[in-house]
C-alpha cells in the first residue's frame, strides 16, 4: 500500500462511520440555533457555515435560527441607549426595538447568509415577521410577585411554517431572525432565539433541534463538577430545570418543549468546538447533551408555543 493511500484511510473510515447517520437523517429537517462564541469568532462562523451547507448537501434540510445579544448591546451603546435587564430579560423600549430589528435582520442575518452563500446560492434570510412566521404577544415577567413592563419582549403565540416549508421544498436554507409580530396590536417583538428555535422545530416536525452554546453541555453537578450529562430523558430534564443557571434555562426549556412536541432529539452542543454540528450528527460518540422523549405518549406539545420568552441572549 502506498503512503498516500495509507494516510487517506482515516478519511474513508470517517465517511463509513457517517453512513448510518446519513441514512437516518436523509431528508429530515434539522433546526439549528446559532449563538454564543460561534457568532463572534470569524473562524467558528466560517466552520458553522461549512457545517450547515454540508448538512444540506448530505440530504438533510437545515433551518438556522439566530439571535444577536453581543451585537445588539454594542449597537445600543453606539446609539447612546442603555442595555437594561430585568428578570434576566432585556428591557426593549421602542427605540431599542428599532436597534434590535436593525442588528438582527440587517447585520447578523446578512453576514450569516453571506457566509452560507459563499458555498452556493443556498441561504435565504427572513425574520419571524415575514409571512407571519412567528407571532407573539407582550410578555410581562413577575419580579418579587409583581408584573414588570419590559417593553417589546414577546411571548410566542403561534408559528406559521408556510414560508419556511416553501424554501425547504426549493432546497434553500432558511435563516430566521428571532423577531415576531403581534397578531392584534401590530407591534414587533424581540423573542428569545432558543425559544423561537424550539417552537419552529416542533411546528416543522423536525427530526433534531441543535442548540449551540458556550459550554460543553449540561453539567451533572455544576460548579462542583464539570462532568457533562451525555443523555437524559424529558422527565429527568424537567426535574433538573429549577436548579439550572439562568443562561441554560431557556436552552433546556426549549429542548424539553421540542422533544415533548414530537422532535426526536434535542441537543445542546459546544459552539466553541469547530465543526461541532458534524461531530454531533455524524459520529458515533457525539458531543454535548442529548435530550430524548420519555416514551410513547410523551410527544404532545403543550399549547401553541414554549412559554419562555426574550432572554439574556438578546
């Protein structure tokens, strides 16, 4: 055997390992929530775009949902607007909402669409406003028992998959900004991207929800241990939710909602690892934490959408 053939053998072994996963996921919808360091590091952004295009070329149907917390905060600073948070949620005044809308649809989304389309004319950008894809109502959290007005932060009330389904049928990659429109007062709302991704995954009948974050997964006993829980059921996750850190709550609530709404698996993976999406979907080991349904009869979605709303991600 020549040296060239010998050194190429691991590539063939990797492809063979991916084969059963390619068969399993063929023509299935995968909703990917893009966030964390993967959104701000140029190398990670490029790797993310390669992964998503690879999914599409490999016969899957990816849908990308994104927020843009760091970019929004930076732009608010430039406009002299203070970033204020209550109950872990960004206070979104009408002026701040204009900035949120501009950053998500005009900056973050356009850059991501450009990265994806560097590999071919695949990606199409839209917001939850387009085609009434995401509708929401005003959310008022409770702080010390009292309802608090935090402005244009929305709680999802409905999903219309028509526009996204049309794009998927055309073999495009929808890139969705987590902005919603109200069905009654015609206001535009800022919604949490983790929550929006989960709601879309359920409504689209996705096979998998992937949530990129800045940790390895769900830790078993944080901060006392950095051991990651590789797999848990919806019931096990529900028991853990009250003790999770605030940053993980919307992600894990989204995963819980997804698998109870018919999504086969929901996974939180480390977006700091290049090509983490491919490692999770196409290798035997996988990375991160995978949530699965409890069993038959546990996959009915409770209501029109997950309750968690705009969060510190935006």
